[in-house]
């Protein structure tokens, strides 16, 4: 997107003062419950969750980066807009909802998703992987206008949430094929460049790291919804979810 820096700061790079109280409470909640997946008293719940989800966190170890060395999005020279179109659906995680609450932008949260194309071949890999999952059914997305354009965009067509943008935006256009442990370049981004030698490792590592964290955040969400839903409710986070779709967690 024109005007955004090439090396996007990941959420953990934001200044401490930019982290609001709901996000801080969510971070503290995860610290309290991160070990629940390994407690014997929770064995029955753990078995049930593992039947539905691959709860192994992704790490750099064993991960293949199927991207040409140094290939990064050339946002400054892009003639497209990655925040519009039939596949520009930004799914939100609990962390994203917390950030929007802190920013006072819950007006951007919705469960209205575009209907998938009748020709399934036109679906991106990410859409095929997401559609039908509990994340698709239970979690909200960013609001879009009638043209399919993200309502977080400013009049200058810049991201009004940056640098506190959703996790999936922070890693775009890198994406993860969890089944094969491969990070690949999303088809939707066609304007790329090869970063200079000095910049390439930093740019690529940031995007790979953001891709890993965006995936692992989903796993954290599953654990928290299974073991700390009432505390999530007290923070106001559950109110933005389709709780009927969370049956079995």
C-alpha cells in the first residue's frame, strides 16, 4: 500500500505505551494459562482439542521459506491495493479484537463475510484453508464497504490502524502452509522487489516472524477459549464472537 514502509513493524515492535489496557490484560491472561495444555487435570479437554486442532506451535526450526532470497512487497511502487477485492478478508484474532477495543474502533468489527465464488478454483489457498473452520465461523473480520474495501483505510488510502494493525496484515504477503511447514508468497501481491543485501535478511525475517506469530496466535486463542472463556468474557472479548460456533471448545 503506497506510503507504508517496506519493512513493516510487527506487533511486538510497537512502543510499550501503544499497548492498551485490554491488550495488556489479554497478555497477562495468556501468561496465566499458557501451561494449561500440559496439566494432567486438563487431559480430557486437551485430547478433545487435539482431535480438532494441530496445537503444535510453529517455530523457525524445520520451517521452509519458499520465497526467493530478499523478495519483499514493493509497497511504495504498488499500483494495486491489497486491502480490497474478494479475497481481502482480514480475519481477527483475540489480540486484534483487544487492540480495536483499545483504539475505540470496534465499529470495524463484523461477522459479515463476502460469499465465496461459485468457482472454487478462484479461491486462494488461504481462503480454502480458512472457510469452514471454527476460526471462520466464530471469529469476526474487519468491516468492508460495498466495493469490498477495508473501512480502516483513510482518505489517502493508507492504513488507519497501522502500526497497530491486525496480525494477518502485519505478515502479508507472506503466508504459512502449516501442513507442509512452508512459508510462501501470497498470490494477491504482484508488486515485489528484491531487497539490497544489507536489508534483505531483516526484511524477510520480520515477515517470516510475523507469519509465525499470526499462526501461533490462533493456537493461543484456542487454549484461552477452552480454559479461560469467562475471563475473556469479563474483558468484553467474547461479545464480538459467534459463541454458538465455539461449541466443543
